[in-house]
C-alpha cells in the first residue's frame, strides 16, 4: 500500500477547513487514519487543506489529495492553486468540483487535464446522476456522487437515496466504463459503507463523519467492517 | 529582524504561481532573499503558494505571506483557504484582493477581519487611488497600490505613473493615518524602488521583477541600493 | 415630478424577481405606486427586472431603475447587462452591489463610471458603515445602507439597528459630502420611514414590504405619512 | 412560421451587447432579419439584450431568445434574470452557458430545468466536443458547439475545425438522440453555413457576422443560399 495505491475499494477522507484537521491536527489525524488502514488492509487517502499537504505527505505514506485545484497553468496567477504545486508538495491527487467549491463546466475539463499533466489523480464530484455522467465524460480517474442536501447530515446517501447511487453507477458506466465511482454524503457507519458498495460504488468519500467524530479511529474501524463485509 | 518585523521600508516578494518559485525552488529562492536582506539590513517578506508556506516558513526567518485567504470561518468549506490554516503553517500575513485574485467588496472587509483574528498581517491591494482609499477604510495593516496594466510590464508604476502613487498616498492618508502604504507593478530596479519611496510609499510589492530574473540576488541587491539611497 | 426627479426624500422600490412584480404585474404595480406618489407629493422610483424596464418606462413617468448593470462596455458580452441598454429602454438609474448581487470592488468603481457615461443615476448598496463609506468614495449619486441580515425580515434597520444608519451617515459624510444616503432592510411602516429620516437618511430602499404586501397602496400611503411627519 | 417554430435548419442570431443591436436598433435589425427569413423560407430566431426582449417580441413574429438566464426561482434575487420574466416579456427561449457567460456545471442543469418549467426553449453552448456531450445529458432542446477561440474571428468553425463539429455531432448523438445540434463561431458566409449543415449540424449560431456587417440583409441572403444548397 503506497502513495499511489487507489485500488478498490477506496476510502477518501476530506478534511475540509475543520479546525479539528488543521495544522498539526491534520498530521495527527492522518497518522491515525494510516494506522487503522494498515491494520485493516483498507485503501485510504486524505484530503487536507492546501497549507497542510506538504507536512502530511512527509508524515504518512497513504495518498494525499488537494481539495481543489484552479484551472490554470504556471504563471501570473496570484492566490490560485496550481496542480504542479500540489504535486511538488507531495500530493497524489485532487478533488475537483466539490459541492462546496463548484466549478464552471469549462473549468472542470481544464482542471482534469491540468491535473493529469501534473501527475495528479482526479476525483470529480457531482450532485446528481446526470451530472455524474457529465463529469465522467471528462475522463477523470474517479467520479464521486454526493447529493449536496445530504452532506454533513448524518443521513447516508447509500441508505436515504440508494437510487441516486445506483442511477449514477448506471449512467456513468454508460458513458465511461473505466472511471472509478465513489459515493458520499452523510456516511457515518460501516453499514453505510457496506450499502454504498452493494449499490455499485467502488469506494466512499467522507468528511465530518470521521473528522468531527469523538474518536475518528473507532469510526474508521467500523468503516473497515463495512469493507470486509462486502468483500466476504 | 524576525518573522513579524515589517518595519519600514518593507519589500514584499510575490511568488505567484511561477514554476521558478514552486516547491523546492520556493524554498531556495526564499533563502537567497533572506541572505540578501540580512546582508543589506532590509526588511523583506515572501508570498509563496499555499502548498509551499509551511516548508518556506521552516527554512527562513523572514515573514511568509499567503497570496490570498477566503472570507470563511472554520467548517465545511472544501477547497477554500482558511486564515487559521495559513497561520498554523507558519504564515505571518496575507495578500488580499490582488488584481489577479480580486474579491467582492464585502469579502475584503470579512477577510481583513478573519486575518486579524487569526493573527495574520494584511496587505490589501487596489488598482486605483479611489480603491486604495476604499480598502484603507477596512483597516488592514498595509495597502498596496498596483495599477493592473503595469503589473509584469517592466515599466515601473513609480516612474510611469508617479501621480497614481502620490494620489493614493494622499487619499489613503485622508481616511486612515496609520495604514502602511506599499506600491507595486513593473518595478525592476533600485531606481524604481527609490522613486516609489520618494513618492511616499513605505515599501514595494514585486513579483516577476525578482522571481523571473536571471539572477534574483542581483536584482535584490540593486533594490537595496534604492532603499539605502532613500535613507541617506 | 418627472423621470429624473430624485429630490429628497426619495423612496426606491426594488421589485427583485418576485412574481408579484413580473411582466404585466410590474406595470400594474408601477402605476399604483405612481398614483400614490402623485397624490402624496412624494418622490418615488421603481426597480423592475431587466425585461420589464421598457414596458414600465412607457407606462409611468416616475424614474425606473435597473437592479444591476455589468461592468462592461459595448461589444461581445453575451448575457450581460449594458448600461446603454438600460438607458435605451427608458431607465433613469441603476442599483449597484445589492447584497443579493454583490460585486467585486474593482467592478463597483467601473460600474459607477459606466452608468454615469450612459446617463444613469447610481445607487450603490453596502451592508456596513465601513463599506458604505468605501462605496461613497466611488462618487455614486446615492449610497444605500442595508444590513443583509435584516433584508426581508420585517424588522426595520431604522428601529433595530439605528446606530448602523447614523454611523453610516457620519462615515459617508466624512468622505463624500454630496452623495445622497438611503437606508433599507426590513422597512414596512411609515414609522420605520420616519425613523430612517430622523437618523439622517435622505430616503429609503424597500422591496418585500411593498411588493409582497396584501395591498401595496396601503403600505405606500403609510410610508407617505412617515415622510410628511418628518417634513413637519 | 411562428414564434415557436424552430424547425430545421435553424439560424439563431445573437445580438450580444453590440450598440448596433441595442434599443431601437435591436428592433430594426430584428425586422430586417424577419423579412429576409420570410422571403427565403428560413427558420430564424434573434437573441437581443434582456431590456430589448419585450420591444422586439412585440414587433416581430420570429422566436426571441434571451442570451442567459440565472439558475433561480422567483423570490429575493435582485439583479438576476428569471426564466418567467423572459417568458412574460415574450421570449420563446434562452441561450445558456455561452462562452462569454459560462456557468457552473450544477447551474447548467438547474437553468435547463427552470427554462423548461417556464416554457422557454433552451440552447446550451459548449466549446469542445466533450462538453457538448456533457451538456446534452441535461436534455436541452438544442446544443450549440462553439470553439471560443474562433468566436468573432471571421474564420468559420465549419471550415477551420470541421472535426470539432463532426466529433461533437457524433458524441452528442451517442448520449442524446433527440437534441438539436447547432454550431457557431466565425460564420460569415453561405458557404460556411452549407459546410456546417454538411457536417451534421441542424443549424447555426451567429453574432458579429450579421450584427456588425455593413449590410446585415446581404449576409443573411447569402446564409439562405447556404441553407438552400444543402436542401437541394
């Protein structure tokens, strides 16, 4: 299991801008996540804030993602996030078009291209099955389906809106047989994870369910049970 | 001269998203800048990309600025730049509203407030004397006047449009007697720096003039001559 | 009282995108407003949607405002709002930077300039006293102070947050002695109007308080009492 | 030939914010376009600025399009363009995501839905064949492929980049067999129109080629020759 191992099923943990996962706490949380993942033989990645990517990447071996890149090339772009900069800091991939950082359609295609050229894997997010298929056309490595109304709700997409996941899987597959499909929003238990995998997802995207948990390790151990149950 | 020493006159070097100042090259350039600044007793800061702030801050003692922060508080803000995150990475301050990353007026006021609460010094940019006075009302630590049409042009604002600098100084002073005033755009020589200080600026903001130079050290040494000439 | 009469005190009614004030209903409401204004000798203007400006302007003599213009000049700007187009349709002025359509600082200055060149009066909105002073520096015809949290609340800024109005008046006056100052947010009664004028406002900006009222005429008649009480 | 006749092939003329097509000149140009279209039995529509839709719609019988709508529903949305407002003014349809007014992916899907509910036909623009297929998934009435680098260039997409048109037709058809496909950018002659139709487009989108022409009627007559040549 190394920095570019995204083999199935994949668990990506988005740190957002939570103070619980900022600075040293981003490094500490990443270490805990790596330990649970190693003990349970689960593929996992973390997406800390830009300023924390370099520190996290030196402290753990699991893949480190940016939460966003800008659709730019090197040059006079003060205050923007360059794919090459994420890569130089030790990043392995990036989220694109998260519902909290949505992009213009034209910039999604550009960002996927820039990321690939810089050697970053891409996870493009979409909130509906139609948009999941649309972003799959830009040929990212992974598509993540996340209905925005369930994000942070504690009500798992895989339980509350299973048809969104299964429709997305079907519609994405119809236009792109290769892309990996994640799902997310409201996932807090191993059963939620298991339900997602049963619906055809090849992994899950989670944030507050882990980051804001009293004991993130316990949540992660429970998630791993969901992965194992599916693999039996 | 330490991490929070912005005493006059101040030289702030914006690395933008130039490859010449990305990753290890951001650290190397910062070290060179620090050496010249120490040898010449000039106050200097650097503004690398977000992903490079932590590494640069561990390698140099001079102030490290972000190039931008988002007008957010900790929470569910995937892909945004939190003031507290910049601070935790070792940042001392931040640019706000650079002409390549302009903000809504309402977000300038919010960003200045968030930065202050997080312990970051603020340099708010403006392209005209009217807007320089407008942003000075939000009470940042510094205002930087930069006519966008001269940025990266090699034609120094202090030589080409001296009246923009002097008008800005006058108009900013009329509404805020305390804020430090920088100027920038097109500055490439010590004479440009000297001209800026003569017009009432208390420092300069520079980017390509240093970062894209064949020998940044030589440009910096020349800048220092401008500072010394003014101090005589 | 004609199309360019904004003499004091001024009442500007923003139709937003309410169905109650769309299409023919925008024309009908404008006629009612004009009738009450004439009967009570109060200066009033209306701000319908872009598509309704021309029809409203042919049916009433009171000033008609756009709700926004884009910071553009004539040319290849598909889907944008050109100041000259508003003027050609019979518009007399425009709102700029309303809290539901906030602009980048740099675009506020441009929009005020473009509006003036096209012959449109300008009402630039701001949500705090600091920002009210900041926009006053761009020299619009009027500044409208509207705390966003009170908009549509039914709790009048002039009663709930009188210090915001009086501080804004003081701070705006300090940088621009000529600009007219309106206030708005939550105003629904003549007493709210009277309180606003007592605090130093020269007019009020109102939307749902009139547009969503069961009988807009009755609200307007009550507003006129507030104006008269102040003028006694 | 009436207000909702978009039968093949279709010619849509975008007035952008050209002064040559603002206010009375928008009405005059629309009349000329209608006359040529009637004489030559060609289906044509015009897309004037928002403020001109109502006047144009009362003066001509051909379909009138907005150049953009915002992804909003009726309510407190000052300065935005409501689909219902375009419809109430006499509009029959709207452009969405023109390269000069690009939208977030999520807002394209919303805008197509809002337009349909308000009774507006939709023409969603895209600059590449990948994005043409992506927007076709949102099920608009028409997709318009326009490589941004050729817009206003006088070099016709159908001559300079025929593979973009044919690839777009193929990729759009693979995901949506029903949507009408237009192409545009740089079209100035009947031969350009003919080439577009030969490549599989069912119509063309044009702007400066007509609006900025010395004699728009002559250009239109030439376009009609292209349509006839194809229909032989």
